[in-house]
């Protein structure tokens, strides 16, 4: 079942963790309650009952890549088909301009628009998720542009898909088949939708058949917050749409600083309503797990007192029963300005009613009793 809507009086903050191989420095009874969603490899299905013992509401999604097969994954533990399964079907393989099979780091690219491939992929994913006890399937590689899966130019094309629009149509056909088919198998499905900002309305359309999606480069795509700043407002709108339409959202940032992640979390809290979670796997998806003081503080914000509002200085503000969140999504410093109440403490400040903010920054502040 999808996450339940926000309970009355509780903070909307949620966290997710994605890992290629589960490990933690914490005991399980401390680790499990932190999270609402975990994305694990299929081979780690044995961890599900162990973690769920300490957090019965934790949702587990099984990682599968939507458009590659590799000899190094002969049983399809991470890829949604196996290379031996694919080889008898040459039309499943994407070709480059010379007619050779398209590969990336030794993995073969497969045609997400091919109905035969779609059926084989989804059948495998549903069967494995049911066997290993997952709540749903997480598809990686669901990009708005072909090049996102090849580490190069996002404008890459091939004879099969000579335009961005032709590739997007193929990917949407995969999503449109995957959603209802996986639901019929009793499982949920979410996808890592890469580059949704390139095409207006794509986030909404592609989320339609799914239970939700990931925004992998929420406030930092790996080149610092400034690189994602032009799309901050559009992404905020996408998450607000997902919350209003009952969709799960996993937000991930590549930033590994406390300030950068407070900015990311505070941005999420402007629109969060109990279905959106922020990732702690920012440094890598093997064993990295950050937990900053603001993460804990955000759990004590209480229920939102309404929607966010944009102040005259460009700062976004949202008040909660137990505090306030402010975000400066600009390249300019702002302040000082009133928080509209207080005093508040948090993010290194104590008992203040007004603050100044640096560029691309956020504050998560709790009120005093």
C-alpha cells in the first residue's frame, strides 16, 4: 500500500535510503525507525523482515534498471532481463549508427519501446519482487533523454530514436505498460525520472501510471546547488503536484555538506505532506548515510499551518505548529528579515525572531515553548 497521508498534528518530514548493498553503523533498532522508504537490491530481500521488525511501516522497493542487461548479472538481480534471455531477440537491442549493439560499461542497451522486451522485463521484475518480499519495484534509468543513461551528452540520438520526442514516447509506453501490470501483480512501482524539467508536463504524465517517482538531482545534481537553481521552482511545483495527487516522491541530492542538505530538506518541507521523503544516501549509494541535527529537528515541526508563501525579498516561508522553515532559492544573500513570530532556534541560531540568509540556503527552526 502507498504511504498513508499525513496524520493530524505530525511533521510531514520523511526520509529514504537507497543502497546498492545494505550496511549501517547503527544497530537495526536505531536505523529502521529513521526511514519511510528503502530501495534495496533484490539479493537483500532477507533484510526486509529484520528491518520491519523495528519499523512495521517501512516500505521496501527492489532496484531494477529499465534498459540494460549485462553478462555480470546473469540472473537479473539488478537488471530487469538477463543477457541469455535477450540474445534470442535481436530486435530488443538498441543499435548505434553503424548497426552495432549499443553498450555502456559492458552492459547492453535494450529497447524500452519494444512490447516483447517490456513484457519480459516487467514479468521478471514482478516475479522477483514477490519472491523476495518487496512492496514494489524501483526502476532506474527512466530518463527523459536517451543520453542520460550513457554518461554523455543528453542530446544523444540513435537511428531507432532520432529525436527526443521519439525516445520519450518509447519510454512512456514502457511506463504505461509497467504501472498497471505491476499493480495487477500486487506490487507498487516507482521510477527514477531523469530530466523531467526538459519537457513541461512530463513529470505529471509519467507519474500517471506509477505510484510515484524519484527526483535524483533535487537541489544538487553533483555540480553544486547553483547548477540546479534555474529549475528549483519547477521541481517544487512537481513535488507539490505529486503530493496533491497521492504520489510517492523520493528526493535525492548529491550534496554532501550540512548546509547543502539543510537547503534540500527545507525546500522539500515547503510542499511536503507525508508522501515525500529526502534521501540520506547523498555521498554514494553503497554505504553512505548522513544524519544532520536538522533532520532530527524537522520531526518536531508539527503539522503545517498552511501552504508556503513567498516573501517580498524572494524567500519562501512555511509555518508549522512547532516552528518555521525558510528557503532562499537565489544566488543573492538576503536579510535581515522577520520570521513572523518566534523566538525560534535551529540551524545554528538561538532564540531569534529575524534572520539573514546566504545564497541557496535553508533554515529549519523550532519555536520555544
